[in-house]
């Protein structure tokens, strides 16, 4: 028998820590190698963590709700293998502390409830641990560290939970709004009406529903604002005739699904054209770091996926140019399904060099997508619509019904000018319009 530490794995280049959402296995249960044993949350995605070894889950070190740095132990596995982990139980550093004991002290004496039923401490809780989520909320709401230190937490060892800080913020705003009303009531200045309106907006009319953003929506909001701040966005539009693609797909989609057990959608066909155009215009496949342009050698395509709750996530097809069409279909379907079921791995959300989004799936004819930083461009595919169009033939022009689609290309004008951005999207359209309708799968 051997005792092996299971450590918090590295889950992306920029991810340094993760929060334990819950354990899928209990102490004493048998686990198998690569079997999911817990769920964690990072600032990018919620994901399951597989076991590094098979055996018995001897001890759970990191409890639910704890934030654990990458590389730190989270559990002990008893295995029949004669394995010595690089950081085994006998080799822990002298200053190692159990995660439960980090940043916590005995709870101070309470002074009683506040006006909102929230208890506060008579003296600050020094060296108290605060989760990244609590610190983020406090920063956004201008809650000082002193105020946090005086607030009693409902979590283990008096830790402040999300519920605690949101209740404190609600109480604080209620008190401040009440003060504004009190000032208004004793003042007859001309600006009374303005203050009255602001106070009503602050408190709410009672008819509106206040919805707290979930963690993913907050991250999306922050990144969208940051992208618009960083990159001066320019969007170019091109309308492409995709009649050949529509007819080809309609003809072979049933046989394709029967043979490969995969649904053939338009997205992988469009991505194939994007990859070809990137090879023609490699300076689209770039990012910016300070005053330097980083030209990416790999073509890693991010594909936006709408989730059932209307949030958005962008998994990445790494080295997308190495796949044929069948491979792209399989990869696109796999990432989309696992994205909607919250089963993506953190590495599948990192490393994108160029992104696409299919706004046509919602019936939109075009859009102006926001760039995924640190990428420099993103392409949106609009809805495919039947339109009357002029068709050039050897015997003269004619009017016919064609399947048309708008392409919308947003790019960072710091490093991509209109000539490059416009030429690239035109080339994508050219590849779509010249699609070989006689090709095999």
C-alpha cells in the first residue's frame, strides 16, 4: 500500500487557483484512475477533476468552498501501487498547514445583530481568509476591508460567504437610501425632485425584479467591457452566395449521419473556409502585447456556443488546420454538446487565436461581434436566406433564387486596417462560394 497526494491540477495558462464546488466521492470510497472525483470552479469554467490514481479516497484535505492554489494537495489516495509522490505525506515542508487552518482564527465576541439581522463583531477578525468571489464583490461595491473584518460570516470558521456579503450590501444601500430621503424631507431646494427620483431608483419601485448576475455573466460582462476598452473595433460586411453548400449538405446529410453518427451542420463547413483564408492572410491570426504584434503559428479556432441559460462560452479547436471536414464536424459537435452540459475542460477554453460565432442560428442576418482578447479579430455568420439574385450565365444574365448569407468581421484597428480586414472576409466568402458540390465527405 502507498499513500499518494492528489494535487490541484494546472487548468490553463493563466489559472492559478480553483474553488472546490463539491466532492463527487466520499472518504473511504473506491475510486478509479481518471474517474471524476470532485467539481471545481475557476474564473473561466466549472469543471470536474479526475483522479490521478486508482485506490481508496483516504482523506479529503480541501473542503467544499475552499480556494486552493494550483499544485497544492486536495486529497490523499491509498493505492496498491508502490508509488512515492514527489510531495508525499512524509515529505511535506515544515511550514505546511492544512488548508482549513490557513487564514482563520477563533471567532470574536459578537456585538449583536444589525438593523437587518446581520451580526457584527466587536473587533476586527484579523488575518481572515476571503474567497476571490467575496473580494471581487467587495471591490465592485466599494466595501472596505475594515467593514469586511467586522462582519460575521455564516461559513465555516466564521468565513464570509456570498450570501453574507450580498445581505450586507443590501442593508448598507437601504440605510443610505433612507438617509437621502431624510435629507429630502427637510429641504425645500429646487433639486428635491431630482433627489427623490434618484432615491426611488436606488430602492426600486416594487414592480421590478432584481436579478443577481451569476458568476459566468459577471465574467462575460467584465471581458466584453475590457475588450471594447482595449481594441478599437471596426466591422466589415460581405454577402456570400452559399447556394452550393446548402444544396450539397441537403443531399448528403442523412448519409453522413448514418455513416459517421454525426449531424452535419453548417458551422464546420464555414470554419473550414475560415482556416483556408487564415492561411492566405496569416496576419489576421495575431495578438497584441504592448507595442508588439505576436504572429501565431498555430490556427486555434474559438467557436462561440450559447448555453441553455443564454450565457456564452467559447471552446477552442486547437490546431484546427490539422482536421479534415469529418474531423471538424466531430470536434464541433463534441465541444458544443459538452459546453451545454458544463463538461468542458479548462484547456479547451484557452489558446484561441481567432474566433467565429454563428448569429444566424438565432435568425439574425448579421451582427457586430466583440473580439475575444487577446485575439485581434472575430467573424460572425448570419442567417442563410433565400433571395432573388442576378445569375450570370454564358447565354446572359438571369434572375434566380439563391441562398445568401452575410459575414460580419470585427477586427482590432490598432493592428488590422481595412484593407487586410476587408480582404480577409472577402476571401472567406470566395471559398464558400466556390465550394465543390461534387466533393466527397
